[in-house]
């Protein structure tokens, strides 16, 4: 299993707007081989969010980043001005143990 996470710093007063933006966008992930699951996570700290996707393999995730569904999803991903405090930070992980 492979996990890809984008860490977002969101203006705390605009968290609900950020969440709604994600609710409204089409991800196209269901079209991608190797995709398992997606979650948008809100942290305990105000303005802390993570997009969390799970994949069968790193290769499946990398293929997604080069695919037409990825381009379609990210063409609509522009967050409204002033919602983000900075750019997202990608973090990736290989599962060592699964139960």
C-alpha cells in the first residue's frame, strides 16, 4: 500500500469555504487503476488540513499524476484567493505493515 498526502495550511476563518470547495469538485479517482480510498482530513489545529489518498502501489499513484483524470481534477482545483496560507506540501509513504 502507498499513501500520498497533501498538507494544506488554510486561513482559519475560511476553513468552511475550503471544505466546500473540496465537496464540490470532481476527483475522477474512481477512473484510476490502483486507487483505493480518499479522505480530506481536518486537524486539531485551526487551518490544518490533509488530503489523504491510498493506492495499491507507488506506481499506481505515479501513473495517476500523469493521467488525463489527474489533469481534469486539477484543472478545477484552484482554491479561491486568500483561502490558503501557503502552497500544499506533498508527503508520501510506503506501508511497512498493514492489518
